């Protein structure tokens, strides 16, 4: 269903090692197992690493982070901060964040957000 999940990034443009704040809004009212955040930097093998989820410091050096329903609880918003050490080859690169709601290994809903990474 459209708009069951949204992702918003606080910045439209960042530089290397700058923290990027994001918010995921869950509007899905049915049962689900987890929310997954994936990130990638187009035309690159570099990634974002997650350093904060809902005010809790973490060190998750992978592009994908699953957030299980038991950990989320009844919260309808998930806040995160991600950082990359990527330095664009040209003037800029595009970072993409995709969040999904997962139920029984099936994707129920997803949303995308983009950020420009500058030198």
C-alpha cells in the first residue's frame, strides 16, 4: 500500500564524514516482523555506516540494518544517523536510502530517499 512507510533525510547535500540524520515514519497498522534500512552510493562500493538509532549509539558498519519489531516496540518513528567516508570521483555522488517493512520474509511496503554527496 502506498505511504505505509516514509523516509526523510534532514539534508539534501552532505560531505564525507558528515552525519546524515534521517527519520522513518511507520504508518502500517498491521502486524510486521521488522523494518530494514538499506543504503548505497551509486557507482561506488562505498557505504554508509549507522552510528545512532533512536538516540542509542551503535557501530553498524554495514549498508543494511534490520530493526526488529520487538526492538521497535510501538514506536511509529525511527530516527537514525548515518555517515560515509566516500569521496566522490567527480563533483558529487548520489546516496540512496531505502526502507522496507518486512512480514514473514515478504516486503510489505518501501520508500526511497536520496542525498547528494559532495567533495
